C-alpha cells in the first residue's frame, strides 16, 4: 500500500471507484480487469496475489459481486476505505441507471433502444470473460493452478451443475498436489 495521508487515500479511492462505476455494464465482475489494472498496476495498492485473494473472498461470500470493491477499500484504508469505495461504486452507477431507466421507459421499443440493448449484451459478456482471464493470470502460479482454472472454466461452460463442485475438485487437487510436492 502506498504511504499517503488517509484523506488523500479516501479521495483517491472515491475517484477511482466512482469513475469505474460509470462503465460497469454488467456489474463489478465486468470491470475486474480495469479494477485490477488501476489497483495493482497503476496505483500499486496491492500485489496480484492479494487482489486474487480478495476477489476469491468476494466471489465465495453471499451477496452482490460488488463486494470486491468493498474489500479493496478495506484493505487500503480500513473501515473508512470500505465505506468510501462501496458508496463510490454504487451511487454514480445507481443514479445513471435510474436516469437510463426513465429514458428507456419513455422510449421503449424504438429501434434505437432495441439496438442499444442488443449491442450491450456481447459487450457485457466480453467484459466478464476478460475479467476471468485477468483473474486467472493473477491467481495461477503453477501448472496445477493453471490446469485447475482451465478445467473449472470448461466445466462451468459445458455443464449445468453447480460450479461449487468444480471449485471443490480444484481445492482437493490443490491439496493433493501440495501434499505430493507439485507446485500449486
């Protein structure tokens, strides 16, 4: 974490997440690559491993996927950082969504609105897939980790079963690999 005064840190947290909030089409998971780039590479608030660990906690905890932002704020500046990051991520996008919903209601069914809605679907899917790639690169440090990530992604893509089965299998393989000396 950079050594900056708390107030400057909170202002930087607010500015960072407020700007990201406005491009989070599809939720926080859609902008994980941008969050990673800013938090790890540009601002240096944490390393890849810490980011991957916070992301893992956010994904396993019940609740909205925006929890990653709260955890980053907490890591950087404690409880104040958690509150500032969460509000900065939620408030601007909520206001934008409110305004957009009013316009969509007013102009529902027009060719322009239908085209915009159809165009946003592949953008959202692409952003979420990019987030998966970034997290895979941040978390995978050995052949076993890479294989577990690849197999889990294939399982989720090709199966209707709960993804927790794949995560449990990956965790078991990781424990077994550590036990027999395979780098994880």
